[in-house]
C-alpha cells in the first residue's frame, strides 16, 4: 500500500510539474494520457508524421506536443527530432494553445515555429511573424514571409480584437522590407505576403463595417 501511494505521489508530482511548466509560459494546460504522449513521441522519431490525425484527435496531438516541447529530456533519444517534429505538428492542429508554444519556440526553432505560426490568424501570431521580417537569420526571415503569405482569415469572420490594427502595421512593415530584402526569392515571398495581408485587411474591414 505504501509503495502504491508513493507511485501515485510521484505520478501526480510529475503531472503537476508538466502543467506548471506550460502554465509558466502562458500556455493553457490540457490533459492527455502518458500512453498517448509516449506513442506520439515514438511517431515523432520517424520522418513522416502525416498519419497522426488518423490515429488521435487534434486536441490529443496538441496536448502531447505541448508536453513534449516543455518536458522531453534533452538527453532522450532523438530529442532534437522530436522537438522539431512537435513544433511542425502543432502548426497543423489549429489548436489555439499552440500559438504561445510556437512563439516560445522561435528562439530555438525559428524556421519551423515561424512557418507554423502562419496557420493561426491571431494578433499574437501575426505580431510574432512581423517581428521576424528583418531577422538576421535568412531561414527564419524566409519562413516569416512564408507564414505571412499563407496566413488564413479568421474563421467565420470572427475578427479578433486588434486584428485590423495589427494587419495595418504588418502591411507597413512588410511593404518597407520587401523593397530592400537582399534575397530575390525571399522578395517574391514578401510580395506575396504583402498581397495576402492586404486581402486579409479588406476582408476584416468588410466584416466589421456597419450595415
């Protein structure tokens, strides 16, 4: 009985530590079984993660990837591949909790995190992408442009607070930078990003215009 209580205490302590790690980064905690986390981690050691959505729900995947990002031991097998894969996979979940994690991941996995942020039409994701338009790292700058040029409109015309102002600031920043971007290919990406942002702005203004 004592041994059982000890095991339960250790398990609860581990779960609380994981939850507090994510919460400390501004991520809303979510729950997923240890078995699911372990299975998804195993799949992340492989190159192809496209089959995940046929096995688990998007919420399970998002929660598992968040847990792995913050708590996977650095000396665990395939740690770097698992973390990079978790970031990419988070971008496919459409789970709003992913945004804070991806922003946090920019410093360590800039290209993957920035590209993934383009899937989330939120003020926070948009501002994070715009903040990296002038990134000194070419790959991060390229993926900031990629994220901006494929960012969709908010679903169901549910315009977030501050969205229009954030789009206007983004258009100005991208418009200024695309004229001086040193990489010709990236310049094309920024041109596409500028066009996409102006389209998003027009849609947002139309959705919020008084009838």
